[in-house]
C-alpha cells in the first residue's frame, strides 16, 4: 500500500468523493476487510457495500488483498491502494488553477494556485516514475515559526527571498547541456489548527 497517491481521473475523483465510499476507503486503509465485515461497521447491507466496493475497485482505489473460503462461498478481502488520496487539478482540467495567469506573491489565492500546480506536477511525475520503475528525485522542507510581530514576519520574508534568490543565481546553469530544470516553491502561511473529522450519517 502506498502512503499517498494522486487521483487524476475525473471519474475516480467522483467515486472517491462519495461519503460512503470515502468511509469505506478509510476502513480499508486501516486494514483489509470483506463486504460482510464492512457492512457491520458502516451500517449498510452487504450487497450495497459490495456495490460500492466494485466501483472503487473499478477505478483502482481498492484492490484484492486475499480470498478465503467460507463454506460454499469465497470471501474477498479488499484493501485500499493507498493510505490517503489527493485529487489532482487534472481531474478538473478545464478549470484547474493556472498561477501563470497572474503573479502576486502576497496573494493567498496565487499561493493556492501554486499549491494546485504542485499537486498536479508531482502527481504526473509520480505516475511517470512508477511506469518507468525509476526513483523520483524530490525534496521538501516543512516547519513552523512563531513571529513576535508583523515587522518580524516582513523581515523574515525579505531575508528568505534574498537567500533563495541568491541560491538560484549561484546554481542556475541554463546553458549546461544535459542539465535538468527543477521548480522551486517556497510558501509561508498562517498555521491551521486541526479540525475533528465529523461522523457520517448512515
């Protein structure tokens, strides 16, 4: 099972967004289970759970983990193909965000467009690397900082911009034959407190 995977197909995205199917995905990410086992957990008839599982399987969101015989019946144990899923803007290709339409470093919406492009591009790279059976070279840095004042935040942004810009100037080799371009995204936003996940109504 993958830790996280990107959903690019519009139909797969629609399937995953159904509340019942999302609940089934969560259950199957925790442990393999059959339709009978899941029926008791989600409060639905086994036949209805089986219907939802077939839709999830059809779009590659769940897969067969094992089969076991119970009398004259073969019980299929299913598992999620990933522990978590991210829907790529490719699934809404006609209206996906385009950060090149405008550029405003202080705009939260431009930051959102950059984040969406990051999901799209990395998702595409993961898919390509998996098909080629190659490792994808990426790097990410994540952290938190508490600013004493708005002035400190502004000073931090100024130093960060200068530092990253200096590194880009130092290592950028646009005329080097065989060089490979990389995209750099640096973001700063207020921390969001985790919200409890609401229970689903059956």
